[in-house]
């Protein structure tokens, strides 16, 4: 079984939080999307890709990228 990897620029859910992957890989750095913060970006942190759930993206017409 192969490990899940995140893709840079894709939107994910980390628990209840929406995050965007800042890099691809098994342990990517992500930045939380926070509509209350300037530029809608919250703090950044590193997570394991397996903890992320792919989320629908406007770029993919509301679909979850494959």
C-alpha cells in the first residue's frame, strides 16, 4: 500500500480547518485558510499528508482533484 502524498496548491481539510498545501510530499507544510485574517491566510504548519482530506476546488469546477 502506498502512502498518501499531498499536492502543492491543492485545498485540503485538516480536521475542521481548510488548508492549502504549500509543498508536495508526505509531510507538507500547509497554511490555514482564515477569512478573518489579512489575505485570508492563517498560520502555517507541517502535517502528515495522511491526516489531510482532499477538498473541492473552484479550479476543478467544484470537483475534488484526482
